[in-house]
């Protein structure tokens, strides 16, 4: 049985979410300021390139010195275009603000970075021979969505539906919408392209990791909420 987490403390500003959004926007502006040819080089260098990450011909020490595994993290903060950026940041704000208030800024940043890096690792493993980079915060945001579901299983999300000539605002159970989104990720992982604009297994892995991490933290969060 889940219990909605509510703290007696006054909610603090979600500065970690704001920091993540600002970092992604700043790096995107830096990226688009580069010439097109140089932009591709930067995406390949700072993104997670599966074939490079799992290249058994390169010694482990060389891989560490070249920060290959660190790119599991740096890839979270770079995006290919405005649509890629704004979609991820929209989900981050919607689910990140309540998740950060429940978890605290430190745990929330850990969830985003570690959950996102592990999600990228899973995505790279499923595409081990691919030379195109995995970029974007999708895996990390999926971790946040998974954590939100675990923390607020009875929450409702606002949704605008077109009813005839009018737009109707309705509140839908969060598990229903998030579950539909999760099923789409699984569906596209099997029927979508092996590698294209989206690394679907990164989303799935991040979502499941977010649920597991949040559930592991629930006892500590419940104790903190009672104080």
C-alpha cells in the first residue's frame, strides 16, 4: 500500500530542476553557435557512442583517460535540436518539480545523473555496434517520471482534450497516462528503427530505474516527512 508523501516543512524552491534546465539550455545555445561541421564533432565527442564505449580493442586505462564512460553523463546535457530540447525539458519541469520537493535537491540530482547515466549505458548496450551518439536527457527524465509514479501513485495530471469545438481540461490518474507512455516506449523499442532519433531502451531503463530508486528511498522519505 502506498502513502502519499507530504512533509510538514515549507516547500523549498526547486533549484535543482531549475539548474538542470538552465544547464541544458546553455549548452544547447553553445552548441548551435558552432558551425554545422563542428557541431557534429561535438555531439560525437560528448555523446555516448555505443561502438566506442564497448570497444574491447581499447585498453580500459585508455578508455578511462579518454573519459569514455563520463560521456554517459555529459550526453544527458546536450540535445540535437529545439524540439528534442523542449520536449525533454517540458517533461522535466512537469514531473521534476514535485519529485524534487519529495526527494530533496540532493537525491533528485542523484536520480537524474545516475539514473540517466545507467539508462544511457543500457541503451548503448542494446546498440553496441552503432557509431551514432546517444544524446539528450531522455533517460534521466524517464528516471524522474518513474520516480514520480512511485512517489505519487494516486496523483492526477491535467490534460486538455478537444471535445467538439471546445477544449476541455480534465484530470486523469497519473498511473494511467504514465502507463500509456511506458507501453509506447516498449512498443517502439520493438517495432521502431534499431537506431534513429530515439534510443527507446534508454527510456525504458531510465523509467524502471527511477521506480526502483524511489521505492528504495521511500522509508527515509517517510521518516523525513514526519519530522
